[in-house]
C-alpha cells in the first residue's frame, strides 16, 4: 500500500524558491571579479536565475545538456547553477587550477555546449578554445563595460546576454532523479572521473549538511564558502545556505590570507569552510597582524587532513570552533563531520583534541564500513586500518560515461580509496589513501598521521611522507619537508620532535628538506608526482 | 538524463539503523506504565524492533496491514513503530482520549488486525472489543508478571510474545512511498479523517524538524516528547531524536505538572514539546513550588495557539526559549515554527514577543499561500486574513479510504481549514479555524486573538470566543471564561482589561463565566459543542 502524501519532488529550484519566499531580503554579498563588492539577495538571485533559464533555452540548451562554468564564487556563478538546473540542464563546474590538458579532457568528455567563464579565465580559455569544439558559446560573467576583446566563439558579456530574457518563466517540472550537476574528481590518483549528481541527491545532501551537528546553519548565520563552487559543489553551501535562510558571502577571486581576513570581519561572517591550506594562510596573516575573529563562530575544514595545530589555533586563540570534515567528489561531498558527541565531552581540551583531529562521524544519510582487502569487516577499535566503504543518499553509483564499470560491492558500498580506523564512539580517522599506504614489515604506517605531527614542528610549513622500497622491510617511510620562510629545519631535530609521539618503527628513515611540494588542483599533496621525483632516491638506512 | 547517484530509499528503518550504528549507547529513558523508570538505548531499541518485526510476521501480519497502538510514550511503544514499519505494515496510533464510539469508528474504518495496548487501557478495550472484530490479537505492553486476567481475544503480554522471536531478521526492502503510519485527525470540526503517511514523508519531515531553526536537535540534546505518539506522530520526535542522535526521555502515563517537572529535572531534559494545556499545568506547578528549570533550553508549543503570557513566563522567568509551532495531522504535523529571523531581531523583548505569539514561518519542505474564498491570493501585510493553504513534502494528498475525494486545489495546495495572516517577514498568524470565524458587519474578528488576550487577565484560566447571531451585524463575539481556582472574574473588569488592547468593534458583546469548557481528545476547545451549548442564548445587546 502506498502512502497518501503529496508528491513533492526534491528539485533544486525548490531551494531558491524557498529562500526567495521566506528569506527574500537576506543578503548575498560578493567580491566581484571586477573589484568592487556587490550586494544582492535571494529574491533577486531567483529572479535572475529564472532569466538565465529562459535565456539558455533561447540558446537552444535543453534537458540533459551540459553547461560548464569556470568561475570564482560570486552571485553570478550562483545564478547560473539555479538557472541551468531549472531547465533540467547540468552545471559542469570546471576547476581552473587543472592543467590545460586536463580541462580539455574533461570538457571534451562532458561535451559541454556552453561555457560561463570569469574575466580571469578569458586568456586561458582562448588558448584551448579550438580544442573544445563542443562549446558553441562563451558567456563572460561580466557586464558590457568590462567585456574584453576576445576571439572566443559567440562570446558575449553575461549581463548583455541576460538582458535579452525576462524572468517570466516557470521552472521545468522534472523527475527528482534528473541529473543536475557534474563534477570531476581532482585527479590526485589518476585521470579525473565524472560524478553526476541528481536534483534529489543535492537537495538531500543539503538537508543533511544544514543539521545542527553538521554545519548547523540558521537564518542568523552569515555563511562564506571559501571552498570554490568548482570544488565538489562547494560542500553544498550554495544549496544549504539558501535552504537554511542564511546570508551568503562569496569571496570572489581573492583567497589569500589578507583578503579572507578582511572579508570575514567586514561582512561579519559566522560560518566559513575551506581546505587546510587556506587556513594556513589566514593563520599566518592573523599572526603577522595581530588579527582577531570577533564574528566567526565555526569553520569547516576538510579536503585534506586538518593538523592538530590548526584546530588548536582556531579554537584556543580565536574562539572559533573547528568542524573537521571528510568527503569526496563522489559523496557530494560530505561524508563525515567531527562534532562533539556527549560520549566524549570532557573538560580536558587535549583529550578533546585527540578526537577533533579525527574526521568525525557519519551524518544521517551516510553509512560506512571498514574492510580488509577481501571485503571482510574489521573491528571498530580505533586501531585497525581498513578500506573505507560508503553507501548513502548522495553517494555515487556509477561514473559518468563509464556506466558499465561496476564500482559498488555486493552490499552496494562504494570504495572511497581511503584507509581509515573507526573507534568505539564511531569517530573515523583517515590514515591514508589506499594508494599511498606504506607497508613496513607487513604492517601499515599512516603517512597522514606522520605528516600532521611533522607540521607541528615550529620550523615546518608543510610535510609529506612517502614509502620507498627497502630490501628487508619492503617499504620504509621518508619525510619530505618544506620549511617555514626563513627557517632551516634539521633532520635530527625533527626526528627528536617526532620520537616521543610515535611508535619506534614508524620513525622515518630519512628527512629531506625541499623548497616545495607538488599539489593537485584542489590543493592536495600529489604523492604520485612526489614518488616520481624520488624514484632514484636511496635510503641512508640501506647499505 | 538521470543522475548517477545511489538509490538510497528514505525508509524508516534507516533512522533506527543510523541511531544504533552512530549513537548506540545514547539513553532512551521511560517512565513505565508499571511505575519504575526504565533505561535502554538505541542499539537495544533496534534489536527489539527487529524482534517485533519478526514476531509480527509470525502472527501473519503483512505488507500494508494496519497494526494499531493505544499507548503512552514509552520505549515499548517506540519499538512497535520501528518493528511494524520494518515489514511494511502500518502503525495506526489511536488516541485513548477519544470517545469509545470514535475509537470504534476509526479502528473499524482502518480494519486494524492487531492492537498493542498499555495496561491502562485494558478495561477500555475490553468494553469495545466485540465492536472491533477486525482485531485478531491484543498484545498488552507489559511483561508476564504484570499481565492482568483479561477477556481480550488472544491476549498476550508483550514481553512473552516478543520472547518467541529472535532479532535475526532483515528489514523489508520497500519503495519509499510505501505507507508507514496512519493517524486520524482530532475530530474537532467533524468526523476524524485518516492521514496515511509514507516512509518518505516521515523521514523527510524528520530531517526538516531536526534543522537549527526548527527543533535544532543535536547529540547533546535530551529530548522529551510530552506530546503523545498518538498525537500526529508526536511531532516527529520519535524519528527526529534518533536521526539527530539525541537522547530520548519518554514520560509514560504521567503528564500532570508535578510529574513533568520531576522528570524534566531528573533526566536533565534540554528540549521538550507539547500542547499549551500541558504547559499551563507545569507553570502552575512551578509557581506553587518555586520550581526552576536549570537544564531545559527550549520548549516546542503548538496544537493550539500559545498565549503571550506562557511564552513570556518560560522565557523571562525560566530562561527557556519557546518555539511556537503550528501544524496539523495532515502535515505530519509541522507546518511552521517561530524562530527568530535576523530581520526581526531587537533588544526590545516586547516587540520580539509580538512576533513570538505568531505561529512562525515555513521550514524548507512547506509552501503556503493565503487566499480569499475564490482562491485569489491575498497580500502579506500582516493584516489581511485568508484561508491558509499548503503544499509540501509531508502534506496529505488524499484521506485514507476517501481516495476519490479531491482535497487539493488546481495548484496542488491543501486547504488547512485555518484562517491566517502573513506579514512582510513571512510570519504567519492563525486567527481562526474557518469554521469558527466570526463575521461582524462584513468584517472578520479573530476569536484566537481575543482568547489569547483574555487569558492574560489574572483571574482567567481559559477562554473561548464564539460568534452568535445578531440581527444587525450578522454575528457578534461573546467571551466564555473559566476562572482560575478561587477567582471570580467580573464581566466589566474583563472588558476593561481588553479595551485598550483591541479595536472597539472587536469588544465581546457579553462575558460569561462557566465552570469548564469542552475539549477534544487533543486538548483543543471544541467550539462546535460550545456553540451547541449556547444555541438558545440571547445577546444582551439585542433588545
Ligand atoms: N578531512 C580529510 N582528511 C583526510 N583526507 C581527506 C579529508 N577530506 C578529504 N580527504 C581526501 O580527499 C579525497 C577526496 O578528494 P577529491 O574528491 O577532491 O578528489 P581526489 O580523491 O583527490 O581525486 P581522484 O579521486 O581523482 O584521485 C578523499 O578521498 C580523501 O582522500
Ligand atoms: N500553534 C497553533 N495555533 C493555533 N492553532 C493551532 C496551532 N497548532 C495547531 N493548531 C490547530 O490545530 C489544527 C490541527 O489539529 P489536528 O490535526 O489535531 O486536528 P483537528 O483539526 O483539531 O481535527 P479535525 O481536522 O478532525 O477537525 C490546525 O488546523 C489548527 O487549527
Ligand atoms: Mg578520489
Ligand atoms: Mg483539522
């Protein structure tokens, strides 16, 4: 027997409709690419998104077509998402930090028909335009006055283009499983793979992230997604903030410490989120300028493991709660958030920190397990490492245009490619990517744990641990360091620093100081490149 | 094009599975019907719910069958819900405060096959058992030691019955639109009508109520649903609390002021919810015993309008935030919650109270409009009254076994039967039931507003306003009062109290003091009965 409740499909337009109805005047503030701050609100964003929808139809864009964006976080980028999905087309966010060849690869793979791009990226796109022939039109996210001369096909300034439509338009009525967004993984471990989000998965994922123990967004929050819209849906904030009626602050192209600091305080941001590297810069800026964060109450940190020192700095020195989160493009992206269960509440901040460095626990909508290589479930003892596998309402089923490739196990779980422990309170700790795991004498060593400890050393800016071949132990870890400006970390000194903190056999066999470490387009350490660089390296511990 | 995300149906068992996985030891504390306090947790509730499911199958209960409950809020009642829905059967909560004839009517209408009942209700059910022949078995929610002699067919003590099954059982895999629960409306305005919830509507509704600006539940909350499970899903708390990982406190059969006070403090409840009458008793108890509420932070109040004096008492004297909510059985039930948008934030508590007495605004998942009798939309000016119509993810489409009766308008909105205003900030104020509206000289007078003002008078315990025929004005309001114990409110005195607070033409034409006012099974004033009682009444203002 079926229930007799209304059929109210979980469509993305419901989110902006809701915000425009219940929170019409709530501010949406952006640092524009042209320079000045720009102020709008949800009612206007919806109005203009309706125009985008109508205007896209005039350009022949239809249900299922991919429309790419290559843009910073601004109100215009936001409007395009709601406009694109409002006609059943698919926003495809392209990460401008990818290599040109990668951008050409994913845009060709997706067969994008139209590209919305920021002024910043006109030169880049001009270079590759001939290699992405599927794109029929290039819409530059600016107004006529700022429109540059360009060779791009059918190029037009967004504001001029938009002015050709009015907002007298009705969102398409769609099945909620209709594709809505496309995002390729960072390509840290290989070729980027496309994840095709549905309206339903995006809306449910936003509902999940709004909850009190997730990001906990309310109408009284001012939310700044520093994490870009092109980085895994900006962790849902472009949906979650309007759904919660929170105000939005979009930082535009300026993501350095000084600019982030300025906008956090000027706009009284209460919640923000980004990868650790952003926060390293902010904390350095705060140090150098005796800065304070009087308005900020919470910061979401994820994408890479957040070092203990960063959590401690935010919480103790600035009174800002850190929500350490883990996720991946394939999970829309949120997979876990580290909020404090009553089970672990304690007056002892150091013990609390032991938990806060973990990636947290699963919100409602995410199920997980850790298994060995044969798929057998492993104990939740906080020690045993296993492959982390997930199932849920916003988790990938197949990759785009690789639909015949099965990626779920018999129970329907997706292998995250991460290796993790789970403790008795449900807190999960990522110890490695499975491709980066170091196996020494048959036992695993966590490169992430070593790296996080190493960056606690006062001279160290960044650390990477990789395994190198050892005739007896199979693999041994070496520690590669980037010094803080003006510092010269010494091998023995760093090892002394680590010694009391780790098991003896985890001690790196060597410490190597380098000027820089290669990163992916989402700011992650690119271990494949690092291993390539150290291919001919000889361990000092091997005769 | 369809998205490529996992198919993760929104089934009720996912909620208890989640709680048992992520929050296994979180306490579920109940005042048992037998007397003592009982302590369990989510892992055990799930384990026993699996047994319920298996045991129901042994009794031949199948997909789509209705299984009734006539019970207080306890862990056993909770287990039955998850067990029943876990095999695709339908929990049908019966309100024991209904008249016997009404109980017979709804149980016959639903054709319930099995009844779980508390000890309290054995005598009641024995009286009507012969009139509900569809019920094949009566399971008394107690253990063998407390099982009474009874004539009920196939009667068995729940614990004995449960012991015949183990928990080696897998929840049925169901389509998420499968019917899960059945609840009849209170019958305030006529015959009770059955609302058939689906798994999907219940899960989405719980996600909505967990959000920060709704009930805002977290793992650090201790949630006590005083509102019974048989009253519109206990406002979702039996789903929302495990979904949020909150602890649950179930008050059992004792809902008087003293008992509620005791359990609130003994169990350190942080969030509770019920209809206004419960809070009248609690506040009286607090007054009489100089009580304090050191743990409680929020109280949800709805089901009837919450008077200003109650909100003020909780907030000013006890430091407990009131969340005034409106809803109905047909909405699962939450339709609006009054939390504070930044638009209305102010230092002036009296101005804030003006907003807090409204029923609040719609959460994501609820859409509404106010219209005139011809369906034309009315302005959101905070003054114009109109029929309130709703659409949403957990709103009724048809009534059970009245499926050929269309109850939605052309836009898919359901007429709530309530009359309301909407202001420019989106706050909604219920002024009346459409059946209770008083029309004087062509203009509407809000009976609810008059009642709420009248109970602000120090001598008045309860107030009801009804319209009576007037030859010139068509209808005029009269005010019917129940005095506080030992007080004797005087007509002129009460009118003097009202005079500065309302428009002149709203002044009641008479004030009548009565010893009591008739209520429905959910504690609402039964205006139909009151109008019957005053059928032959003559207005003093008519010659
Ligand atoms: N809090 C965190 N701690 C540790 N690792 C994290 C955290 N958050 C995310 N990660 C890492 O980031 C990964 C997800 O990154 P993303 O989806 O951007 O692509 P990628 O995995 O880097 O690229 P590809 O899958 O193409 O190799 C996770 O699988 C995990 O390894
Ligand atoms: N906060 C509130 N303020 C005013 N009225 C409220 C509030 N909350 C609920 N109500 C009233 O309660 C009604 C819903 O009650 P319920 O679903 O229990 O059945 P009923 O409407 O009393 O019964 P029936 O529909 O059978 O006549 C709403 O339509 C509204 O009139
Ligand atoms: Mg990956
Ligand atoms: Mg009703």
